[in-house]
RNA sequence: GCGCCUGUAGCUCAAUUGGAUAGAGCAACGGACUUCUAAUCCGUAGGCUGGGGGUUCGACUCCCUCCAGGCGCGCCA
C-alpha cells in the first residue's frame, strides 16, 4: 500500500519535473470516523508543504495513478478537503481477514517489526527489604505485559529482576530483624532510627526465634549480623517471588548485585571509565563525569571509605547486559527514580553504547482509593497495602487490568471499591463476559449441529456478513496487528487494554442486535465464523495482558 | 531555587505522535429481557482541552510564559 502511494508520488514528481525531494514517511491511518474510509493518508498535505502545489491536486494525481494500477481492490478512493485521501476497500477484501485469523489462531496479530532484535526488559527489582506493595505491582504488570507484546511484535525478549542484595539497605534490614529478635527475648535495646518499621520485621524475628530459640540472645557480632541479614533477605525474596508468581509475573533471570562483586565485575568497569578519562578523584572519592553527557552534576562511584556506590554496581550491571548480547535495554522504574535516568544514560554513553539503546519507562504512582479516600503507603513507615493483600481482595485478572488500563505514564487512581465490584462498573468482567458469551454461542451451535469448519472458508458464504456491526467488527480485528506494533514501538501496553475494551464493546452491541444462531443455516454458519474470529482476537489480546479468558461466567 | 511527570465532561481516563465533528466508562435522566448469559444494549444531557501568547492549511498534541498538583535534587539503595 505504502509502495503504491510512493510510486504514484514519484511519478507525480517526474511529471512536474521536480528534481528531488525527500518524501515524508507515508502515514496510513485507520480513521475513527467511518465516513473517512477504511484507510486514510495525509501525504498530499505533507507534500504540499515541501513542493508548491495545492494538496488537492497532488491527491487527485495519486488517486488516479492508484486506480489505474489496482482497479479490483477498492470500492472507491476519494479526496477529501483539504487533501486527505480516503480509501474504501471492497467488502471482499475486508472478509479476507477472517480466514487469516482463524488459520493463524494464537499467532494472529503477531508481526516481525522487531526483527529478532534482542531486548532485555528489567523491572520490579525491588530491594529484598520488604514485601511488594501496590506500586511495585503496577511496575510488574507493565513490564510483564510489555515483554509479551514485544515478543508478539517480533523482538527476542528476556526479562530480568535485579536483586539489590549488597550494600547498606541490606545491612539495615539485618540489624532491624536482629533488634526485634532481641527485644522479643526481653532485652531492652533501642530500635535503630533508620530501621525498617513494618510488622513483617517482627514476624521474621519471631520465625527465627521459633527455629533457633535463644541462640542469638545478647549477640551483636559480625557472624550474627551476617546470619540475620542473609536470613531476612532470602526469606523476603522468597515471598517476593511467590507474590509475583501468583500475579502471573515470571522472570527469565534473577540477577544478583552481589554477584557483580564476587565475580569482580565492578572495578574493571570503573577502570575502563578511568582509562577513557571519565573519572576523577576529589575529596577522597572517585567521581564519574556524568556532566559530560548532560547530567546536572558528577556522581560518586567509589566512596571515600573505598566502597563502591550503588551507581557503580549499576553501571557494571548494565555493561554486563550489553556484554550478554542485548541491543536494547528497557528498564522500568518507579517515577521516584527519574532523577537517576541522566546519570545512567551518561554511563551508557561513556562506555561506548548508543544513547538510545537504553530506555527507561517511568511508571507513575498509584493512588489507592478506598471509600473515596486515598490510602497512603511507604515501605519504611510500614503502612501500606501489599500486593498480596490486593490480590486477595480483587484477584489477579482485575488487578492486572486496572494497572494496565491507563498509560503507565500518568498517575492513576486504583479504586478498590470498583475493582471489587463484580458489576458493570468493572471493565474486566465486561471483556471477559464478551468472551464467555461467544463460547456459549459456539456451544449452542454445536448442540444444533452447526459446527465450525476451521479451514474451509469456501463452504461459508462470508458475503452474508453485510451488517454494519459485522463490518465494524471485521475492521476492528483487522486493526489488531497494528495495535500490537504501536504498543510495542511506543512501549505502551495500555493500548492493548483499550483495544480490548473496544472490541468487546463492538461485540456486545452486535450480540444485542442480531442472533448468531437462527433457522437460516448458511447465515448462522457465517456469523459463527465471525464470532469465532472475535473469540480468537479477544483471547490473543487477553494473553498479552496476562488475563484469563473464561469460557463461562 | 533547579529538573522530570501531570493538568481534557461532575468523577476516572482516551484521542492512532500535527489531522477531519475532542471520545469512552462511571455518576444523572429516559428506554430495551417469552431470545445464543441484562455482568448486556439504545437514547438524552454534559467541553473556552488549567490561563495567556506564538508557530501553520490545521494544535489537546510543538515553542514561550504564568498557575496548580505529584516526584526528585545523598560519598543511601
């Protein structure tokens, strides 16, 4: 299609004896207004800015050229003021999508724009110092769903969780549990001011007490601290893994920060930066010149006390990602980490990698509403609603959809009351209900001996599908592939969620207006064929979001 | 103070990256079940896209400025 238009433009330029202009990317859009055709392009408007001719003249010419070449496909092609070209396909052409869907099944909508490029999506990566809360949940589904979408769009995707099992926060965690443990044994010691307050710390202390009784009473030596640190961290990590698993989020790899030190990967990277002249000594610490790449200030990589900073290991970590063969790194971070982007981008460039190969998706905060009031949350303060609690309240499907239904980029509200309601307020049920309805119709068809014939479309008269609602459904399904591509390229999983809702809505309308199974056998077969396609597309889209497609509700 | 994100119907959010008449859901009002599931559908009403300026055939979208909210601005992670 693009080529067709391009050729026409070239011919136009030749006729006009215009030497050379770079033709803009030819954008073909599917207009929201049906009166604007099935496909539309604004290319003539764009061209008229470059070459001096009225857009309508250019459009006219392109249309004539295309009509000469492809007389069979279009019902009509029209030029609309001020210079849009609107293409109307013959219904026959639209129908072609149905056998395609039914042949490709779960593969329908998939494409190869990713061209097998290796992408590493890193997300959640929460310190193992406390349970996952709702904000982490949003990051988790955004990352998980985006990975699935990228795969569907032809990228080779790996997912990874970076475990911050090194450094001060972990030390504080160990200390917090130890103090709680000793307090439980009746010792009168003060809880550290910067310690973790949550009840889960006390639970951990109790757990250790049950297992080891008074073995560590009064102790505060290195070995004891180390034991508590390890115990707490591993225990919490196990919970995190379980929570994510029950949320349908799985990782290809769990990467330990500590391993960067045991495998000596941090210091060589710093050395490399030093050699390139991006590192200098000041006030006893070693600084990375991130300002060379647009950061607002330089950053410490080795502290005065000789310890590498978190940033230093993060540089090594990202270097390692590239070394493992990934071309595109996508990190999904909570919005509170946005100040970190520039220094990381700087490091990427200093190491010689392309600036754009490292991309950060900032997930904005979630405000949880209950009874119309906001529920606060902070890990340190210990007051939060955990992901586990949320899953218990609303279930995996609802939670996932609510996190995916809006742009990850905007702060959203999660209304617990709506999420809990099994009513028409709840978009998840709306979509799943459409799927369940289709299943039940197909079942009815089977009972009446109208059986779906997968591959033999010649036995089905698709021309019978001429109702407005039917054509709308078909057009919507034909759009699915593009939605996946856009969603992947723009890194916006929520586009799938919106699409899903719209498709479900079209189906519900159709359902109310027309009977699929009737006395007319041929018509029933054609309509069954149609809704079978809808079923497949709904299922494929739901799969991308990690949401169940129930056959009965 | 500086930086990033956000501001669209009473509420929660969209708007195909600069396109055609700014759209959905909820809430409000009025309708539709002898039917393949009413967890559904149809209709009515609701807007100076935070304010102001600019760029052009065309702006919610880009630029400038102001206002409001969120989040950052450690030799923490």
